[in-house]
């Protein structure tokens, strides 16, 4: 080989060797960079592709009545879940799931795409409470459904048919807004949380602690083996102050009627029964409420979702005369012997105010005025008091503001006054309006929970308690996390003498001749009470003098028993029921009978 050719070849080989050496050096540097500099990062990515963390939902705490009777339990349910990061083709998966689960393809696709865009969760629930047939189909095709897993979830089971549904409430899937609010730190998309009632009020106690399963998966997201397991912890058990048997009696009395019954322990404020009618099916929410049933509930003329005990605002009618009598005595505008004459009508200005007894009661003092519910007597008391002193005593009894029960959004009712009318209508108060207010009509409105506190105050000597529904809350280990203690909201600060005058008159309503509440009498127990008939509209009466439909008067009855050292107070309202003594008092009697079968009174006489 000529020397010049040899030199050319050698130079070429040198260049090639240099290029190879540089490439090899770059490769070594790259490997060093990937393995030593970014090695930890890639290990984490590798693990994340191989390892999954699957949530274990906790069993929600159970709900009992005060005696330990189970009101709300849990049952296992199987849900179709989608692990978002394991879905290669959302459209294809949505079509397959829609076919297997008989669901709309676009609904499934929208749910998956929205969740992926919002990045709020690793997994989402496509369908809950699967049938055994659906579980079998998903298992059969699981190798073709990348990202789909069947997950066991606790599902709420309401043991008795709608019993205490307005007290207990129901669950619903958490919304995006609730998640972003920060008020539900232990929840994620797909979880069910309390929407109303005790389920909402005690949601934090009932929820429990989430567990987890760390598993190894294959390239399709299918589980290969369990790596680590952290069990979930169930929620706390909530014991209510409700007595199941008393609650059943109240709800049975309200069947096919629109109204409410609430019973309270006058010595503590504990709610013994709280019934609102019509009711609704809680299990329909637990199983996944259909759009048809939800629309039916929302559009129902009688609003079954409304808790009338807390949200029903009605003119209190003649039950308000309890407040009027005590206010008149305490403000010294009347005495026990003060007498007004009732001839059935009282002209005032250009209007004639009538008594419910058209022929009149004759000469009436405070005792007979309450026993026979004389309107003319209380028109006169109202004129002497004036609207602002009536408002003062109404507020003393707890009217005009929420009771503090802390269940849903309680309505405050309305206590009218001269200042209120000036602010609301920019008009002065007229004395004629005071006459209507004096018998529980006009602008006056109150809720059943407020009126049961009025009755309870007469039965306990003038104490207004904060109503309470939760007896105690116990953690899974048995530790008591909360225990009910009576809370006094206020005291009437009325004289013992005046309270006794009104209390004896209330006893007379039920037990004396001419009393309007005879239908509330029960054997062996003296009852104090007051009937009420609140006008809805003045469109006259049908043939036979009966009110019917939406034009009929509301029927009220409030009571406390025994009349001395009371153990129970009750308020009953029946919408468009007519006269309180005929429609509402018999229902109170049924509740009283059930209560005293279990709790015989210590005293059976008025002493």
C-alpha cells in the first residue's frame, strides 16, 4: 500500500475512532444522568405505574333511638368504579360500560372526561348498588374493561319504613362545590354525605376514617397482589332522644293528613317525637333516587320533604292565649278577677270583631277566658297590653327566633310590633291590628317547635329550654364523644302565682265543663292544654258548616302532662283540619297514652 494511501486510511480510522469514543462518552454520561441524577424520579414513576392505592370507604356510624333501637344501619353494596389513569380510550370504555350496565353512553363519557379535566379524584363511581347480574357481567368482561374495578361500599339502610325521616334525613353524593368548600376534608368524589337531618348535622361524627389497600397492578390496571393494607375505621354511633314507639304513634296519627306533631321533655328540652306529614322514602335516596321520584317530591302539592315542625309557619290561633294571659297578669293590666263581658261581638272602628261563640260567653275572667277560649276577653287584654308588650312576651316564650335545635334551616316565625311594621311597610301600627294579634291571628306566625316550648314552659314553671335531638355520641371503642346536657335558653321570670293561674286554666281546658280540649283526656293523668283554630282565608264555609280543602282553618293543640310536674309537652298542627279540639286534641291524646304506658306519672292529681 502506498504511503499516502496508508496515511489517509489511518486518519479516517482515527476520525471514526474519535467519533465512536465521543458517542460512547455521551452514552455513558447519559446513562449516568438517567441513573444517578434522575434515577429516583424514574423509580417513582415506575412504581406509580405498577402500584395503586385503592381507598377503603369507612362504614358510616349507626343511628339509634334513646333506648338503643336501631333506626339506621349499613349494608354492603357493590359499585362500578373507574380508575382514571388506567383508561386508555374513554370513548371505547364508555360504550362498553353503557352496553353492559344499560346506561347512556354520553352520560358515562361526560362523567369520565369531566373528572379527568377537573383532576379532583383518581377514581369515579359510574354506577352504585350493582345487581348480581351486573357484577357477573363486569367480572366476565373485566379483561376488556381497562380501568374498571368493582368496589364494595357500605350503603345506608333505613330499617323502619320512613320512620322519623325528617329527623334522620338522607344521604346524597357529594357535589363538586362541597368538595371545594373545604368543609368535607375526609371525603372525595363519589362519597355520600348527609344532605339534611341528623345525617347532615352529625356528618363529621358519622363519617369515620378512610382506609386503603396498596396493590400491584399490570399494564391494564388489573390487580396482581396486595402490598399493604390499612383498615378503615367506622364512624361514631349517634343515639337520639327520640322514643321509637312514641314516634310511631305520632306518625300513625298523622297518616293521610298534612301536619306535624312534636313531643318534648319539659324538664330538659329533649325531643321525644318529631313527626311531619306527608313523609318520604329515605331508602329511595340510598339506592339512587330516580329523576321521576325526585321530580314527584319537588312538585308534590304537600311538599313531603319539608319538615313542618321546624319550617311550618302558621298563625298560632288561640294557643297564643296562653302567652296573652300570662302577659296580661305580669304587666298588671288584668288580675285573676278582672272581668270583661262577651256578647259575641266587639265593635271597633269600622269593623266588628267576633267571638267564636256567636251568642257570647257573658261575664268572663281569665280562667274561664282560657278554658272556653273567649275571643272577646282577649281582645280586651290585647287593647290594654298594646302590640309592643305582646311582642315582648312573645319573645320571652321563644317566638320570633329559631329554637336552636340545629337541624336543617329552622324558620323563625314572626312576632309583629310597631317597629317591625314601620320597617317592613313604612306604615304606623293600628290598634285594630292588635286585636287580631291578641288571638293569635294577623301577622302572627309560629312553628310547632316554638309552640311546644310554650307548652313546656307552662309545665316546668317558666323555663325555656333549647330543644335537643342527640342523647349521646359514642366512638367505635365505646368512648362517649358527646352527651346531652340540658341547656336553658331563657326564663320567663314570671311570678309563681301568675304561672299557677294560667297552668290551672290550661288544666281546665281539658278537664272542666265547657273546656275546648276534652278530647285530650286520658285515664289517670291530668292534662293541661290549649286548643287553637287559625284562620287561613275567610271564604265562608261549605254546606253543613264544615271547612274543606285549602280554605279550611288549621287545627292546633298544645298540652303538657301531668298538669303538675310535667313529663311531656306536645304540639299538634293539622293543616286545614278545622277546630283544634276536634282534629288536633285526639292526636295528642294518642301520643299521651303511648307515653304514659311506658312512663307512669308519679302524681295523678293536681294537688
